[in-house]
C-alpha cells in the first residue's frame, strides 16, 4: 500500500498457509474448513473489528491435491558439537500475562 499503509510497525502482518494430511480426503477437508473458520471468526485480545482482518489468497480456500508422499529420513550422526539447525525465537506481538501462563 506504500504511503497509504496505516501502520509503520515491522512486522505488522502475518501470512499463514496450512497443509493438512489425514486418513481420508473428507477428514482433511473437514480439518481445513474448521481451522479456516476458527481463524476467521475467533476473537482475540485487543480486537477492534469483527471483519476485514484477513485476506484469503486461494480460491477455492481449501484445495484438495490428492495423495501425498510421506518422507522419512533415518540417519544417525553425532551432532552435539554441530550447529546444524540454528533456532531463533522472535516475539511478534504482546502476550497478555494471563494468556502466557496457560
């Protein structure tokens, strides 16, 4: 939105794309639908509006893609002294003290 952007905080938007695998396509679709509805309609602390807080980039919103592969890697190695998978934690919003203790 460039100069029309109302917020200059970085970051101020979050993108979420989910993938669900299940024992059947019907179950996967039910899970996707339930999660989407929850994301769209659940309230949160500090909520100022009940609409307009989410963009849905896919159409249809749930897109069955058919069978998927399961990939498993079994490889043993001594990784105690290796920094193979660095982890960084970043807080992108404030968590009310009451919520943080749950």
